[in-house]
C-alpha cells in the first residue's frame, strides 16, 4: 500500500502486507522505498519457517516492478516458491488481498480521528492486530492467530 503522502514516525511511505491464504493471518512491513520489498520477503520467509516449520510454497502478487526482478525470481526458484501473478485490471484474482487491504485502510482511517497524520502506520498496526485476533469465515471455531500458531 502507498505511497502515503505523509511519512510515518520511522520515515516510511509504504506498507507491505503478507497474508496467509489458509487462515488469513496478516503481517505488516513498513518500507521507505518499494525496492525494499525483496528484503522484506526474505525476512518474512525466515519468520514463517521459524514460527511454523513450514516453507512458503506460493507467492501471489501483481506484476509490479518490485516483484518481477531477476533477483526476486531467482530467489523464489532457488527456494521452490511458485509464483502467481494477477492479470492487470483483474483485482478479483487477488480478492483476499484486495479485501483485506480495504478493511485495514477503513479501520485505520476510523481510528485516526483527529490524531496527527504521521501516526497512520500505528493505526494500521492496530487494525492488523485486531483482524488477526478476530474469527474468520476461512477457519471455523478459532481466530486467525490461534490457527496460525
């Protein structure tokens, strides 16, 4: 998501989210520039493997420049990560991410109220935390966090 017009407290303009397709657990990374996406993928991959002992098998994204570099593609091939790219202007192919992004944004905007605009990243962090603690239709009887753990 982004670029946001106002820097966050840490100087970031972008938010990168990863969403587990099974339980809808959402992870947030703040970026100063889009070219940090590849580094955040590597960081996220370590987190997933350490917390779950499961390897990332597939990565779905749009065809943005930050996702199609040779370095990014070679890394995914080396680690056995299958790539799925959405077709331009067909957001329904990535409906989970689109809907989650919209929900996060709406929650963050509601929380902001009269707070200073540079706190947008904190509002998003709280929105994601709240969504991760809520039940989801994807998993019956547990919340997202319980299912992830």
